[in-house]
């Protein structure tokens, strides 16, 4: 298949070529839908066509899909081999020795060169897909994920690291100091002699012609019964928070000021009564369950925690979020729902099946994920795809019309990646109105709007 000439991709290829020739490694920010696989293929066949290259993929599914992509789109690539975790180490050694381009998971390759160190000597170029994933989100001294701390120094090669976004932070607990570090600065530190190419560097090319805007609808849910429980839990959380701050102030006024300025950031660094912290964490988790789970499930957790059954008598059998999901799905031919818990996947699946939707579920338990996604894509019936966080990894959904984010995590990058799974189209973010979830959504959306301004259009549903 002939590769479509895009100005921004030509810019990137030429810039990478220039930096590698100048003896630099490269960290490239290339957002969802901008063609990382196309770019990788161009690098392998245009810039690095003579060099020995290792391409690192972060998951088994990404490895398999990349091999299939190269075979299906371009008829394969001479001298390419995929190193798989179940293969014999001698066979892996043979493949590395006898092929020019190696696709592998990091841990598999690292284990192989530990056994056969001489294999690393011939590697000239390393391409890391989703390079941001080599950084631990929360770490204690060790900043990079295994095996990157040892793997990068063992490869005397120039690195091209590609990531959808490079604008998030991560936490490092080093002794008694908790640092909030920028992931891009960390990557520059650990990838020697690296230069950065960000989206701003090629925003004036033809890139806007190839980015599909995503319409993001921020949708409050009127559910006074569920909101009452959330607000009750929030009051309890705030009470414990104030008790903790008061206890700390009695021994260290300076530390109590830190807690008041950024409570959850500084709490792990201070000596606080374990029982209070555990109670706080249980309440925070319980509130997340109410945000994220079906009514019947979160009711059981509330009872286990010790909330009186009389307080729960008027809870709805079906939560406001679940009812809204059904209503929205009826407006579209193909809808995708992203949610945090398996109980939510199962409950929504049952409700939507009763409404005569064809329902497809993808979770971490599913083995034939790609087959299910293909069936969802090909069906002519009004259909819904429901996915858990593990199930949605490495998935693009350009054929879905509406993505519903049932509940938000606190990571702007993770939420942004959810929004972009549909490659344009529409996304609805649900939250319970007049609760702390509204504040949570506002904080996350505000950060997304600042960090990723080029392809999102926000609307607030009244």
C-alpha cells in the first residue's frame, strides 16, 4: 500500500533523521490518530533501512497488532521478527542474530540479552512505543519501570521514543521528600543525549487537516438519592481530614500548613495515626464505588462499611448514571461505554440487553478481544460495546459514534486517552450533580483543556 504523503509526518521523519545524524536520541510526542505505526514503518524503511533496530511494544496485544498491521498494510517487512515471551531462549537468540528488525516486549528482550549479552552489541537503533510508560506513575526511589533502568544502559544505541502525550506528572518518594515530577523531564534525564519533538513543533504544518475534533459533552446526572449518599460520605471524609490536620498541628504547625495547602499530596510523608488514615482511605474508596458502580452493588458496600440500612431504604434500584447511559445509547447506532469496575460492565450489559441492544463486553478476562471488537464493528444492529480499563488498553474505536465515560479517574492523561479512542466523534462524561464528583470532573477537564488544546471541543449539558 502506498503511504499518503502528509506534511507533518515528513517534518517528523526529516527531523528525526537530522537528530540521529547529529548523534542525538529523540523523544517524540505524537497524539492519538496521528499515525505512530505509519511513522514507525517509514523510519524502518526510509531512515533506518540499513541499521539493526529493536522496536519495543508495551503489551502483548500491541505487539501482535503491530505485526499484523505491517503484514496487512504493507505486505510485511523483510528481515522482521517478533520475539514472544513463550519462545525458547535459544530461538530468541537465533531470531535476534538473523533479523534486522526485532519487535519485542521490553522484559522479554531484557531477559534474552542478560543470558546472551553479546546480542546487544549489534543494536544501532531502539524505537520505544508509548515511551511514557517506562516511567513509574508513583515510585519509591526507582523512577523507571522494570526493566528499563537496566535495559537502557545495556543498549549502546540511539533511541526514538514515541508517545501520544508527554504532559503528565508522576510522584517520586525519595527518603522524606515527595516530588511531583514532569514525565518529559524524567524521560530526558534517563534517555541520554535526547532531544524533544512536541506537537507545537509541527502544529503549523498540515496536521490540522488530519486531526478530527472530538466533541466532549460534560453531563451532570440528577439523582438526589445517590447524591445524598455521596454527600454523606464526603462530610465524613472532611471530618476525618480535619481531625488529621488538627492532630498534626499539635506537634508540627508547619506540617499542618502543608496538609491544608495540599492534603493528599503531603499526607504520605507525615506520621499520622494509622487507624485514622485507614478509615479515610476506606471512605475514599467507598465514595469511588458510589460514583462508579451500579446501585445494587454500591449498596452492599455501604452496608458492609456500617451505614445503617434505614439510611439506604430510598436508594434507587437503578442509578441515575445507568438510566442516562440507556437514554444516550438509544440515540446512536454504535455506542461505547468505558467504566472502572466489572460489576458495572455486568449490570449495564444486562440492562442494555433488556432494551434490545446487541451488547459486546471487553474486559481483562476476555481472551478473544480483537474478535469481539471486529464483531462490534461489523454488526448492523443497534449495539453497545462495554469496556473495563484493562479491556480498553491499546484499543482504537473509530467506528463508534458515542463514547460514554461512566466515571473519571484523577489522571488527566488517562481521561484524555479515553476521549480519543473514537478518533473524533462524541464523548460524554457523566457525573452526579451537586456532589464532590462535579469538582473532580471540573479539575480533570480544566487540566485537559490546558494540556491538550488542539482537538477537543467542550460542551456543558444543562
